[in-house]
């Protein structure tokens, strides 16, 4: 993983950094408490050359068969997995962007709703890996995704 940029800011939890990396999330340097992924609503097939495909081929992680500790697809379009048994991420958060009831921007903003709910429920998620959601098979314009994600990060 190659560090591309780093932004630091003060939060209610103290000073935090947001780091932008380029590389393969299945490399050990990408380890985090939470990996956030996106999928079509109900579409968890591990397509080759996608992050879901890489999770499946590297560690046998199949989103369709993961246990869900928090399932708020109907209310917010996301679910949080039970602790993972493989790989170097402790949990996975899946946001369903296309095919669900939410616009792209609302679905992406709900990622941060998910983090707030997870924090309120006592899940310890100190580090988060957040790829550019929807940029793969969902073919969401990266400018649209970034313009939704960056303000919400603050």
C-alpha cells in the first residue's frame, strides 16, 4: 500500500488522520478494524477483479454467507458483519448503493450514519478502510462518490 495523502483534523475523539492509499486491500498493510465495501442491493456475488472478488479469492469471504450483527438495510441501506474469521479486517460494513431505496448520495452518506450507530452500540472500530465506494462494477462516477464522501468525513 502506497500512502498518497494524509489529512489531519480535530474530532470529538481527539486528533485523527485520514490517509489516502493506493494498492491492494488484501495486502497486510491494509489491516483495519473495519472494511467498508459497497454492493448492488442484495448482489454480493464475488465478481473477479473487484474488491468482493478479491476478498473471496484471498480469504474465502463471501458476503452472502456472512453473519450480520447489525442489519439496517431497510432503514439505511447497510449492514455490519459479525466478526470475520479470515483476513486482516475485524468486521465488514456493506453499503448497498444501487438497486436499493436510496439515492447514490444518500447511500454514501449513510456510511457515516453506520459508523455513528456502531460507535453508539459499543463496537470498537478505531481504524477504518474505506475504498472509493461504487467505483467498480457499479460504475459510479468517482467525482460523485468523492463529493458525497468527503464532506461526510468531516
